[in-house]
């Protein structure tokens, strides 16, 4: 961000004026009679926008195919590129083509529009203004809560098929995460988009962090699902089944409270989420001791649930009043 300083002048004794940067005026095609919109930010700043903003110029990037091509495609998507061209020095191997197509399917709005033996062109047709970040975060959270419930059910009932379905749903959580990060990153350096989405700089940052916590919780739920079939080889006592049922119920009882505490900035919702975390920790101490002698998969499941509960309580802490202290 360019730092520009202007000296405030007075006109007519009661009005204040500053000159606009010439480069900005030229780039935005501002002239005599142009209407400018102004917005006072929560941190005391002043944002200035042309009344009719010009359309954003599409951006493109070239990526050379390699072992990390999937990661490179996702990175380009998150950075906001509209056209992603994957190039091969000679010809694509079949595995590389499949990898590019697999990742393109996981990215909302991404479509392969051109494919040759040496080039695959992916175009992203996602309208950032049509994405409601708050709704995406809520949807992501609901998906993860469902995954957590089914993952533990698969674990205690030895339902391998249910465990696999949990793992598959993690792809949808990732899809929402990638979409949200792309939009939020774009809004971070496009004040006009942030204004149209009605997102303050603080909320933009908080949503980005919250989305990562939820994505991490989804990964941990998927881990429990993957291990469910292996853990089912041992007989679980009724006591262990009851303990895991109680642990997951504590998490499920949190529901959307952490998200609501962040979006609504309500202190009582923050404390409710933190109290649930404290309850999990106290109950979990006894569960961890009981797991001695059981399989490693059960220990993994317990610590995955602990991480999930921590992720959601961390979301609530994003809205914690500055004069308050988190519960220990």
C-alpha cells in the first residue's frame, strides 16, 4: 500500500480540502464532475472510491508441470488469478493430466477451457461479489460438525463405510475454504470489493483465521474417519464408547456458537464456547488415562477431538473483549 501524505487546507473558512494523487486520478479516469464515495472506517480512516468503479483487469499466470503442480494450482487460485495455464516442457504425462483435472474440480468456479499435449488452461469464473463470506464460514462449520458426529459414530460402531464418507466430505470443506480465502485475499487489496461485501478490515482478517481453524477441524475429523475401520478391529468397552460419545456431544453442543460469537461480537457467546472447551479438557483428562492399553488409533481419535474442540474455541476467542482473559 502506497503511503501518501497531504496537508489539509481550508476553503471559505468552514470547509477542508486536500488534493488527490495525480497517478490515482489518472488510473481511475477521474475528471471534473466525477462523483466520489467516501467511507469512514472503524479505525478512523477514510476510504475514497469512484462512484462507478472500472472493471478489474483479468490476471493470468503460467505454471510449469511438476511434482507440486497441484499445490501450485491451488496457490494461484488463492492469489486470485483468473487464468491459470499449466505448461509441459515436452508433453504431459497421463498422471499429470489427471492431477491437474483433479485439482481443478476441487476449486469453485474453475473450468478447463483449453487442453493440448503441452498446455492445460484453467479459467476461474467465480464472481467474488456473489460470495457471502459469513454464509460460507457458517456452511463450512455445519459440514465439519456433521463430520465430527459421524466420525465418532463410525469409530465406536466400527462402521468403515461411514468413516470413508467422512473422509470424502472433507473435500467439500476444503472447497469452501479455498473459495473463502480467494475472496478474502482479493478483498484485502481491493477496497471497493470489501465495501460491496460490507467487510471491515478486522472482520476480513478474523474470517480468514476462522476459516483456517474450521478447515483444520475438518482435517482432524477426516483423520478419525480414516482410522475408524482399523480401530474397529478391537472390541471397545461400553465405558470407552460412552466416553467418546460424551466428548463429541460437548463439541456438538457448541454448534454455531463460536461462529455467532465472532460475527455478532456477543460476549456471552464467547464465554459459552470457552466454557465448553474447559468442560472438554476436564472430562478428557480421565478419558486419556483410561485409554492406556488400547490401540494407538483410539489415542489419535481422542487427540483429534481435542484439537477440534480447541479450533472452535479459538474462533470464539477472536471476538474476545480486549479487557477479558480467556479461560484456562
